C-alpha cells in the first residue's frame, strides 16, 4: 500500500546526532521502500497515497537486536549463578527440550511475537544444536515477517552428552540450512553459530570459517564474557596468545562476524577486532545480571570498534531494546564513576539510540537497508505513543526532543509501541 505518515520523527544521523522532524512526513511505496522523509508536506506530489496523521505520536526506526537466544526465553529472569554454572543448570537442560518439534514450534511463535511487541524488526538469534528446531525457527520468523539472522548452535566438546554433536554432522546440517534459508526472501539469513571456544574443537571452528567464506553466511559466537570462561579457554588452547587469537587463527574473524559481550578484551585483541572488521554485540543487561562485568564502551568507541546492542535473553531478562538502551547508559555511568573518570564520558542518549538502530544495522552489514529513516531504505519503523512515558501526558512541560528521548528510554514499555512495520507491512 502506498502511504504517507505524519508524525514526530526521530532517526539517527550518526552516533552523536539525532535527526528530529516535528512534524515530519514519511512516504512509503507499495513495494515497502521509503520514498521520502522530510518536513515538507508531500501530499501534492504523492497523490492517491493513503494519509495517516500521527501528529501526536512518534515514528522512529525499528530496533535491531544483535544477540539473543530463542530457547532461553522461557527462563528469562532467572540468574542465580554466574555464566558457566548457569549454562549447566538452566541453558543446557532447556535446550535439550528442543529435540521435540512441538516445543520448538511453541517457543518460536512466542519468541518472535514478543520481539515484535517490543519493537524489534531485525534480530540475530541463536537456536539450539537441533537442525529441525532451527528450521522451525526460520519458518516462524518468516511467518512473523521479521528480518532475522538465525543459526543452529554448534557444540562438539565439553558439553552434556545430549548436546554434543558429531563434528561432521554438525557442519552438514549447517550446510543444508544455509542452502535453504540464507538470503530467503531478502529478509532471512544464516549465521554459523559455534557457541564459544570452550564447546567447540579447533577443527570445528576452522571448518566454520571456511564454510562462511564459501557461502557468505554470518558467524556469531561469544567472546570474553566471563573471567571463568576466559580462564577455561586459556587452559584448553594454551598455545594461543589470547581468547581472540583462538578465533583469529581458526579464521572466524571478519566483517560478517559478530562477537557477543567482549567485556575483557586486551589492547592487542581490540586492535585485531578492528583490523578484521569484526563486530561486537554489547549486552549490558546480561553482563550485570550474570555478574560478568561491565564492557568499557567509551574506550572501545574511542578505539573505533563497531558495536550494536543485544538483549542476550535469557542472560538478559527482557527482549526490550528500550530497556537495553537504559542499561547501556547506566552501565557506562557506573564504569565512569568507579574508574574515577578514566572511562568517561558515559554513553549519551543519542549514542544508545544509535546502537539500538543504525549501529545494530551496521553490525549486521544491513545499514543500507534498515536502521534509519531515509529515502531508498526499507520501511522498517515504529509508531509509538511517547506520551505514555510522561506522567503529565499531553500537558507535559518537558517536550524537547532530548527530553522525549530520555523519557522513552527510561520509562518506555512495549505497551507504548502501537504499530510495527517491516518493509512497509504492519506486523502487529
């Protein structure tokens, strides 16, 4: 449907600058592309387009969640242990259940539905080791209408027997899923997903790197999340200089590789991440929830590392990217305080919004398609009743753009997100 939307419009120009149009106009073609975004009323030029007046609403880009785990959503909010015991007590037993088709179908429907409710239009998602459950996840994402990059988890060592794969079979399953889903409909893509170095043999990781280069698939894994994890990795791979070097020597680093967490990267690791164009998913809620640590955002940004935000459900307790923005800012403030200013200044409101939108799109190499509201891009956007974040509602005295953004991040909920569009199509 050809359509024109009038609203208060927020869109990231860059990591420091928010484009504000009040009011602004968004023109969407029936093919789902944005034809015009600006202040001038376009109705005379685009005659016959249906007009929607949301003058009392906010329109912004859909959110991009660069790291989450579909099977873990069922126990979001439970985290009484740090990472490694938590995996053993909760994650692995839960993932075992996905051998059953019914559980995989039910869980995928809830998960992608709740992503949409929270305004996420693009997601990078871990499934389980099960090829059938991963296929079901793709089917559910397709039906939901999201942009999704999904991968079957790969584990061939140091794992429970019921989740330990045969290396060759794991790779064969991934090849089949890549052939079926990578690039499907222009919205669905495959991510080779070695869980992390502890559960993956070097042979498996080398084969993953080769397969990614041959197929163009993404790679997603975890890096430097927890001190116990780092120590275990060093014990398993003693001949390598550091955790990042294990992945580097296996051929896993590159522009389409997304490393989650990266809390404790040394200077040499940061340099190599930047040199290879490898991306980082910053997961502040999870980092605190599992007592893993606080990622030095400001230092990494000054180093020039490319980052987006990830909810990391269920290490993170919510699929809300509004909550993730808030946690990212607050974590950054804490680090600035406790580092006695060495990690200052803290993350700003525009930076957090950027990481959840255009920054996330860049992490997924999708910045030409989504992440901001610009002519020529896909019409992935949200209609939000931002007044619900204000105790005074319509009579608020605090209606400057930066004040509205602050209230949205700190007081925003899924209930405020009224409409979610991907490619111009309403999903909710």
